[in-house]
C-alpha cells in the first residue's frame, strides 16, 4: 500500500467515524423516518442543503467531470439540466400538498389509482434505490484500484459498512444532519480545487467558456434528454420526495427552487475539472487524472469530495429505503424493522459491483424507464380512469427496454452523435405516454 492509498483509507475511516459520533440517535419513529427533532421539522436552509448534497453524489460529479472532458463546458451544463428536477418536483408537490391535501406520493397514487398502482410504483422506486447504492460506492472503489481488483472491492465493502453504521443510528435525522456538514465541506473543497485549476496561467475562464462546440453531437442530445426526464425522474426518487413532505409547503417549495439553482451551478463548476483535463489533453477518468497532475494534496481533496458526496447519497438511500418499506408500504413501522431494511438494501445494492455495471447508466437508463410517470404528475388534477396509470407506466417501460437493447427505430432519430437515441427515445416515449394516459378520457367523451 502506497502513501496515497494509506491517506485515502484514513479519510474514509476517519470521516465516517466522526459522522457516526456526531450524528443524532433516533429514539422514536418520528425522528427515524421523518427527521423531526422535538417535534420541529428541518428549516429551509437545512432542507435545501440536504437536497443539494444528496443529489451531488459521487456518481454525479464523476459524470459531470467526465462529460466536461468529453464535451467541454456543454457536458457539464447538460448534466446540470437534471437539477431542473428540483424545480419541477417543488412546484408539483406543493400543489399536491396544498390543493390536493396529500401527505405523501403514495397517498396521492393510492387515492387516484389504487393499491396495485402503489405496488408498481414502489417497484420502480426500489430499482432506483438499488442503483444508488452501487453507482456511488463504485466511484469510491475506483480511487483504490482497478474495477474488480481486491483493493477496489474491499474499499467498496468497508465504505458501505461505515456509512450504514451512522445511517442505522439516526435514520433520516442522521441523513439530514450530516448532509449540512457534508454540503459545507463539499463547497470548501471545490473552491480549493478550482483555485488550483485556474492558477494555471494558460487556463482561464475564457478558455473554459469556449471549450465546447454547441451542437447535438457535442452534448446537446444529453442536455435536452435530461430536461425531458425532469418531468418524471424526481418522482421515482424517494431521496428527493421524502424531503418534500417533512417541512411546511412554502418552505419546501422555496428550498426545492433554491436547490435547483445552486445544485446546477455546483455541477457546472465541478465539470470544470473535466474541462481542464480536456484542455490539457488528458485521457481516462477526469477527476482522477487532474488530481494526479496536481499532486498528492489535490488528489486527496478530490478523493475527499467523492467520499463526502457518496456518503451523503448513500445514507439518504438507506433512510429512504427504510421509510419506503416501513411507512409507505406499511411492512412494519418500527425502529427495528427500519434498521433491518437498511441492512438488506446495503447488501443487495452492493451486488452489481461484481457485475461490471456502468455509472452513467444508473441515471440515463433508469430515467427513461420511468418516463411513464410524466403525465401522472404533470396532469395530476385531470380525472382519468385507473387504466391510464398502467397504460402510461408500461408504455414508459417499453421505451426503456427499447433503449437498453438498442432496438429503437433509427428512422425516428433526427440528430447525430452520442445520446441521440436517448433523446429521441425519451421524446417519442413521453409523447406516447401522454397520449395513452389521456386516451381513455377522450374515448369516453
């Protein structure tokens, strides 16, 4: 083990133990599942910070940096487009709460479409949570060794266990409390990295701005695909939606709108690491290569950012999984059951690490699989029969499988380059889902 790996292990273990020590112990189900402390909900600052850091996950900033390397600043902007999801969710969930009187996404779906719809929706959520575990821990593993190597696997296992430990201690209370700390750390470390990058005489803001060709082939396919997915993507992410029902509607809406803006800005800023790598002609994983170029200190700073962001997402994933099974699906609303659910998700979510999964696919593919949720939430006030839910959701799944198996007709793809299929599968898929969702109402008329 070299000195860099030794310091990386120290960062992982020390940061996790500190969070375990300072995170609150949940003694009641309200504290564990709803993050209520002395019957008080999180304030707007805590909620916005928690939202941002729980989505600025290790896989997100890795993807942002790599897209910056591939496409320049447009790559970062394209990935940042996913953060429009907060604005969409904030506005629609505010309406669901204030105008509809609903206390959760599950309550809304149950009242409008029945118990079977809840089961299908919960299955989609479980896939999402399952993806979040492996897609973030494998980023941590990549800093310790090649994928599949012994150091890689052990780092993933140890990091998962350490994060699980403090998540078990406080549930959602621990998650939101530690999110604020992790958000502050992330911001400070990002400033240090950007300072190092722009200290290079030949790399300026002008170089970063003009690092891209604004075309579909060079990142705009992904940009527009991300915007399309924003109308469904947030609703199958309980890490996001769980936080939309714990504070007052007005505080929640404001927090979500601020999180949308600042989350997108932070992603674009982090993508500058990849833009710098592109400017320097580097190859490989952008953040790792830039870290190596600047020496041990910056490499460890980047590594610590990955640890911080991965931990924030992972503990949120565990708490959301617990709430889904215990509260939303009512399988056993107790602290013991909630903690057991976390352990099961941690074990099952680690399995894909051994199956050579790809990080970006956790976002793009799962985002396509749930485009059927678009009309369900966009037209939530429109009265439709229960069959509309199934027509739209299964239509979305079909388009998702067309993307996975590269079976979408090329004649319906009107742009070139990478992610062209992603863009057009989503566009035609959403149009089809909306049509099928509203069709039963049209037929009745």
